[in-house]
C-alpha cells in the first residue's frame, strides 16, 4: 500500500494517471451515494463532482509545475 502512495505522490505521468483513476472511482461512489442515500438527482451530483474534481486536478497540475 505504501508503494502505491509513494507512486501517487510522485508527479510523473503515471502518478497523474493514478490520481485521475482514484478520483474517478471516488466520484462514481460519491454520485451513487448521493443518489441512493439523499435522493438527489444524478445531474445535481455530477455538477458538484465535476467542480470538486476540477479543483483537485488543477492542484495536482500546479503541483507538478511548481515542484519541477
């Protein structure tokens, strides 16, 4: 497990792809949870997830640019 975390924290193209994969899995689980648990429409959940995912991906992108 620690190897996966080390790999994700390294800002290589593979590390960024791992971030995107984890973010996608998290987003799907969150949308399903919002729809099933709180009875929110999928479209409303997707809007929020897209905003949050964009913020996370921008921060990962800027981290690669600032640290390199």
